[in-house]
C-alpha cells in the first residue's frame, strides 16, 4: 500500500505547478454573436463588471455580429481552449443555423 501511495505522489509531482496557476491569468473576453444593444449584449455587459470583481482581471465584451450569429459562433469555436474566452449566443446560432446548413447541403 505504501508503494502505491508513493507511486501516486511521484506521478502527481509534474502536475504540481499546473495546479498552482491562478485563473484567469490574463483578461477574459466574452464573444457576443449579435450587435450591441440586444439581449445577449446586455447579458454580457451586465456580467462583465461582476466577473472583473470576482476574478480580478478585465472582462472585455466583444460583439461579432453577422450571418445570423455564425460569425461570432465561429470566432468562439476557433479561440484557444484555455478558458479565457466565453461565448454568449442563442439557440438559433448554436443549433438551428447548423441544422439549416446541413439540410441545404443535402438538397
């Protein structure tokens, strides 16, 4: 049993510095798939100051309107998977647009 415990501790040592990192390490951006002034934008700009206070990092709301939300959705999907990019969209740009494109390709 002691050997197993020692092995687990030795295997976990390389991950120790990663566990000590704080999140977020740099500013966080919220991609909004619609123009300023809409419901999704209001949610992002309302959350921003609260998250800035909580995380002690700037939160930037970035509007990426166009193509029924596809431009913003693609920008969020292509961002680095490090947790420093959040996305606010709707059911339409997450499911309906993809379904419409897939159905039109089959016709």
